[in-house]
C-alpha cells in the first residue's frame, strides 16, 4: 500500500495517541518513511564580499569551498545540509553516506561522526517527514529569537570600522573579530567604537596570542575603556589556569573559552571564564549546552558556514537556554548566503524558524551557478605578507601549508608582541623575480 505524506502523518498521529506506535516495526504508516533513499553532494565555491576578501585571502582563501548535501527519504522529503570542506568540525565522507543508505534516518541523526553536511540534511529531512521544525527534534523551544554576531577575520582598523558600521546598519548589535599582534588593536577598537553606539558590542578573539597574563592585562585594561568591548575570547592559552583567572579578575570584560579545554569541570570549578564557545555536531552541542546550563554560564554557538548553517544554528539556539551570547556563523563573509530569503536580524536577534524542517529555502539557482569540481586537497596559493611598524621595521611572512600559518607564529611568539601602529598587507604576486625572492626567503622563515 502506498501512503502519501498526509495519510502517513494522520495514521502516525492516531497510532501515537493510542499508544500503539512502534517506530521500528509498525506496518502501513511505518518508520520506512524515514529510510534514506539517496544522498547527493554538490561542491560550490562562494565569493567573499570586498572587505572580507582583502583579508581572508591572507590566511583562509580555502574557506570559500562548501559541499551541499541533499538527503532524500522514502517519504519524499529532501533535507539539506552543508560542510565547509576545509574548516568544519567534520566533513561528510563517502563512507558516511554508505553507512546510512537504506537505514532509518531517525536512528542516525544524533551521530556526529556523519559530518556536518549529512547530519544537518538528515535532521531537515526527518523534521519535514514529521511535519515539524528542526527545533522540535532537538528539544523544547525556550527562545523565540536568538542573538547573532557579525564576523570577520582581523583587518585594518579602517576596514574593521567599516564592517562594524555595516553590521549595525543590517540590524546586528555585535561584531566578533580577531586580536592579532600584526594589527594595532588599540586603533581597531577606537575607530570601530567611534562609528557605532555604546549598545553595540565588540568581541575580540586573541587565540592565545597575548601569551601570558602579565603582558595581556595592560592591553585588555586599555581596550575595556570602550563600553562597546564586551567579550575577550582565549586571550592566553586556555590551559593556563592561574593566568586566565588573573585576567578574569582584572577586567570588567567577560572572558570566553572554547568548551572542553580545560575540561569543563575544571573551568567551572576554577572560575577561569565567564562563558563558553560551543561548536560541533548536534549531540556534542546539546551536551555542552546542558553542562553550561547546570553551571549557569552563557555561551555562543560557533557553527560556521553559509546561511544554511546559520539557519540550523537558529534551531539549536531556540532550545538551549544558555545560548544567550551572539552566535557566530560567519555567513556574512559571502556575497551569496545560498538562501532564497536571507536571515533577517533586528535589534541583534533573528527569529527561530517555526516552519517545518530547516525553515529556510535554499536558492538552488545560486548552487548551480557556483558549482565547481571538488578540490582533491585544500588549496594552498602562494601568499606573501608584509608586516610594517611605524619605526620602519618590516617582516615578510609566507604561507607554509598550514591553516592559519600566521597565527601559529603569533602563538609561538615569533611575531613581535603587540605594538601601536603596526599593520599587515598581502603583497600581490606580480610575477617578478623580486617577489619570488622575498617569498622564497620568507617561506624558509619570517
């Protein structure tokens, strides 16, 4: 007997009401409607907007590659998800697709090992088949809206101010960026604070580059004079318990740490941070959110991608009571967010979708237009960077094949420590022997 979706839902509701429903063995309106019929994957290459393009090209040119995953169930529902191929917490592999073919998707949606794209697509397809929004599968909705943050990598002070202004004009009340020793953090914050109201928040992620509490605290105290400065993320290595506690006690600004390092019980007991950064698959995110709620600590969701990932993040934000810091999805980087209707932000928040499934429609015309062959490995274009200081010093740094190669040098203290007036630019490859000589020398060492 072939059931259409409405007939299946009617029968499923009746069975559930009578207590007779068995997800694994019910006949007729059976769980076979949730069986995975096919999975399709498409690679796209997005384009950065102008301001991000100038700076992402320095270290993260490969962030433009995404794999769009479509999972079709026997019900006819087609769920969608995505993986940022060279950054995500887990990309979907061929073996992952093979494991779930013909299987009941309900049994697999919580398996983070499937990778972001496939897990997200299964959640969407199951929710569509059950005629509910994704957040109904994740838990009880406790928020109708969730805060979002605008994101960009570290930039010049002028570009950071431009991005903060753009974010505010588009309804955002939060901007997250990187604090780095190769840019003047004092100038960045001063220029940005001058173009947004005091209610706008600026969050700085230092990724360990302040190195230790003794050197970090004077800089952090300088920056906290601006009322917009709200959160410092990972100012020094997160394993430095005493140092992080000293920083937290010294500044009015909240300190955020990536969940898991140090172990949550240690971070909570030793009071080394005011909240967490939470990312990963659905299972790990909900577990972290539960621990944060028990400790009464806020966190932001850090799920990076296009508007597709941002939409999925909204559902998680809707069910996690302590996901009250602005979520970081980074979809603002791109010219196209791959949605028919972009996520609208007003007064710093976006609405948690109540439409079935993901709650946002993918723009398949954009997917077709941006489609490319999947790269066999992470692209590594030759890049030469010039760091300049006001006293005339310069340093050439070249790509080493590592992601965030410049950050690694900063974490190792191989870039001069934070100073005023420093700036960094990508040196275009003009094909000259001079450029090649500089690149080769910098490739060996800065």
